[in-house]
């Protein structure tokens, strides 16, 4: 699932030309670097893409955090 989500996020980032980049994947998390003025747009779209990475009988729940570093984003 995370690989499907990562591909969807990567493709969207390339198509949308937002000021953001996918830095890494850690277990079930994607870590991105995002321009402050585009944070809400990127967060909303990434959550949407990850929630819809696969069609399942149960909904996928995605939480998103932000901060100046990975530790504070949790």
C-alpha cells in the first residue's frame, strides 16, 4: 500500500509543480519537504492520495503532521 501511495504522491508532485518534494519513506510514512505557503494544499492532496491508494472493504485512515523536522511533525 505504501508503495502505491508513494507512486501516486510522486506523480502528483511532478504534475502539479508545487514547491514540495518527497524525501523518504519510513515504514508506513512518507516524509516530504514543502514550502510553507503550500503546506495546506500539499497536506490535503497527499492525505487524499494515500487514503485512496487501494480500494478496500475498510477505509484507509491517514494522519498528517507538519513541523520544521520529522520529530516535531509527529
